[in-house]
C-alpha cells in the first residue's frame, strides 16, 4: 500500500501540528520516540498526548511540540 493509498489520518505530515489534533498512525519530521517505541508514529511520540496514563486512551491525541509529555509510571510514584 503506497503513501497515496493511505487514509489522510495515517499520512506523514510536513510539520508538527503543535496544539492540534494528531492521529495515532500519523508522523512528522519532529517525531521523537518514547522508550520502547516500535514504529515512527504519533502514538509513540514524546510530544503527543493520547492520555496513555489514564484509564482510557484517546482515539485522537494532541501534539504539544516542542513540549515533551512526561508519562508517569508506577516507578515514578515510589
């Protein structure tokens, strides 16, 4: 499946959508992976907030580039 066949929500974007919505499979040139990232997509980016630390994650996240989202882990709470 080529880039032209992908859904708009899954395509590479040319710049960070700072303050705007991002879809899990999107990516941009500012992509910076969180620890353990398996692919280059907003879902795994340190700048995207999908509420992964909440009981229910969001389907559409928010890009906070250039501010990193710090994920609180159980080790951080100790």
